[in-house]
């Protein structure tokens, strides 16, 4: 039972990792084309940080709302 759960968990998340990896590569390619060579890495990191924080707060908010509905 234990091994089956973790194998399923890894199988389910591998698609998300690939999907977000492709988004990251696409965003980096766009930053290289749009911004000067001197600044595109910093701009890419800033955009990635902003979206990571937005996703984190959204996920935490959904978890908090669902947690309150349970009790």
C-alpha cells in the first residue's frame, strides 16, 4: 500500500514538472528576445519570483478556505 501511494504520487506530479519546465523555458526564451542581454536573467528571475509568490498565496488561500469548511 505504501509503495503504491508514492509511485502514484510521483507519476501524477511528473506531468506538472514537465509542464512548468516548458513554461519556464518559453519565458526565458521570450526574455532573451525582448530584453537586453545584460538584464534578461534578472528580469526572468523577478518574473518567476512574482508568479511563484502569487501561486503560493493562492494555494495557501485555497487550503485555508477548505480547512475552515471542514470544521
